[in-house]
C-alpha cells in the first residue's frame, strides 16, 4: 500500500488556496519546533462566514496537503464551524496520513484556530474602542 493517499498527493501537487490575503480579517501563524515547519493562515470573514482562506506553508508535503484541505473545509462555513475543525477531520478528508505525519494536520488545525483568535481579538477591540 502506498504511504500517501491519492488525495494527499493531489493536494500536495496542486495545493488549493496558496497565497496571501492582503486585507485579511484574521491571520494566524504556527510552527512545530521539532520539524521546523511553519504555517501561516489568512482568513476573510464577512457576516460571520469565512468567505476566503489562503495559506503559506514552509514545510513538508503533508503540511502543504493539510493546509490545502483545511482551507477547503472551512471556506464558505460559519466561524463557529471552523472553530470546531479538528486535525482528525483534516486527516479523514485526506483519506489518512501516516502516523508520523499526523502532527502536520495538527499544524493546520492550530493555524486556523490562531487566525480565528486573531479575528476575534480584532473584532472585539473594534467593538470596544
Ligand atoms: Fe512537521 Fe510535516 S514534518 S509539519
């Protein structure tokens, strides 16, 4: 059996949503100290719905595939749904990852949550000048 699923290879070779959102409503950057990989997530949010998501990942193929799949999973979804996104959901959507690559999907979960926290911080401070 191949080490990586076809979906992982597809999202690694043709990652969706790579790039930067200049006027993002939330930006989150996380890293894994062990492998040194870094993931940055940009979210555009309108009326509590994630209208766009982009990422920059300096990391392994599984991290790129996880970022790509995670952005696809949250685009068009309410913020509350994205808050509940887990690395298991990302892994399942990719038809699995090898056990030593599960932490790559954790990075995607953490990056999205960090971007949402940034969004909440910004909107909170706008509400309470
Ligand atoms: Fe660390 Fe993939 S090896 S994110």
